[in-house]
């Protein structure tokens, strides 16, 4: 389970994602500096031809090589979703995971068009396969949302087959095939006019994804007026139209997927600094910590910090009355961080930005101490 969206604004593009994975699987945020080219690159299960790697900020489950989502030094953003199709991934040998493709795109793409070409060529050339879950043998295919400051694409895949559609002023994706005949590019095995929804696995109901898509697309529909606070509210959304409990901010005690990381990104078409707000764990019991890559908050790479937020999530699951108390402590901390980040961004001074990011986690750490985690 995941939800990813992008929205065009007057100065560039917003991108946001909730990563929903196993509740015991830690996910950290890492800044990866540029890396010299090599003959090969070792992904989770597959060795692929190497290339020079650009710098990027990526959210990575700690046992995986690949990333769930991120943004690179060129302002290219990408996230992936598990989707269910009539092609069985269990019949395929280990190959690329969706998270491998996310990381390779972050390392190698300079524009969203590069990202599209790279993502689809990786799918065609190497295929997908191998388990993407930490405690189960559960391979799956992925859809992707790719964006930079000027454009965005949706890519949906089934084995080595893919279709892609430009996202215009914004869109959102979730855990279902959503493209029909409206794609504009495709792999050579897709005939013109093909309805890609025919590849959706009919045995898997779409209601869990459909409600969440309605919430994220309502945010996208607001267009240029959307800001980081709107995106954070959307990623924290708990409305559930069908009683399943599968909201955008996902945490069900009886289900093997929870929101384990969340990110909001603003990339600028004028070349201005990229801004990121990153949250460990469930957004409703977390803090979106602001940063300005390459200045990244160092504590977010510490798996122990992720576990502190996981303990808050478990406390709220055990007693929903705790949610109000937790939010009462964390919300003022987040608000002050965001206000200070806005002021620092307005100065444009590199030294002030670096100092802010270096100290940004201190009030979060103090708040977690007050909450006893």
C-alpha cells in the first residue's frame, strides 16, 4: 500500500508520498553524494551495467538497496506503488524491484524525460522479480510517478510491459492499475488502443485504493493553491468511506502494512533551492522535518529514531485516546520548525540554511523525550 501525488504550482512542482510497508520494517532518509562510474551496479538481486551516480535524497527500507521515493540534485522526483496484474510475478526469477528502479532513476536521470526513458528501459531490459517484502516471499510489479519542476509522467507496468501517460498539472496513483486507453507511450508489445486496465487482476478488489485515490486527487484538483500544509494534511488523512480502515495515513493493528515513511518535496522551475519535508513513520504521530538538500537532517538516517516513532504508533493503536495527546505535543514543534524554515529560506544564505538543518531535529528529540519514547 502506498499513495503518491504531484501538483504543479506557479513556481514549479509539488511531489508527495506515503510509503506503506511492513510495520516492523524501519525506513531511513539518506543523502547520497555523487559517485564515480563503475563497470556494474549491484541492486537487490541483479547486477546491471554501471554508470556515474548523481547525488540524491532517498527514503530507503533498511534491508533494501533501493528506495521508496526521493529527489535528486537535478530536481527529479520519483515514487513507486505495488500493483496487481494478470501476469504472475511469482513465476519470474529475481530481477529488479520497483525500489531498485526508483534508486537507479534518482542516480542517473537529469530530467523527467530522462527518468521516463530510464525507468521504462530498465523494465524492458531487465524485468521485475524477487520479493520486495522483508518477512514474506512476495514479489510484485510497480507503477511509478515521475516528476521534475516542469512535467510529470505516470508509468504502469506488468512484467516487462509498460504504458505511460503525462500527468499534466498533477495526478495521484495508488495500489491499482489506473490507466486505460489514455496512455501515450508504451512498450513495443502494447498495440495501439489497448486498454491497460485489462491487465488488472480482477480477483483483487480496488476499493482499498479507490477511496485513497479520491482523497489525493481532491488535493490535486485544488491546483496552484495547494501548499505544503495541504499536502501534509492529505498524507495524514484518516477518512475511510467504505469502513475498511485503509486511509491515506495507514495504520491498522491487524494488517501487515503501515505508513512507515512520508515525504513532501518542492522543486523550483527558476532553479531555486529544493525544499523537502520528511517524516519517519505515520504522519499522524510524526513530524515533517524541513530541510534543504544537500543539507539533510542527519538524525533521520538513524534507524533508532524510526523506532521511536513506531513506538508512538503502537501506543496510539493500543489506545486511540493517546492520539490527541501525541499530536498536542508534536504539532507545535512542527509548526515552529516550518516557520523557522520559511524564514531561513527567505534569507537565501547557505550558512543559515546549513545551521538550521543541523539543529532541526533537536526540538523533535525533546518532544519524543517528553512523550516517553
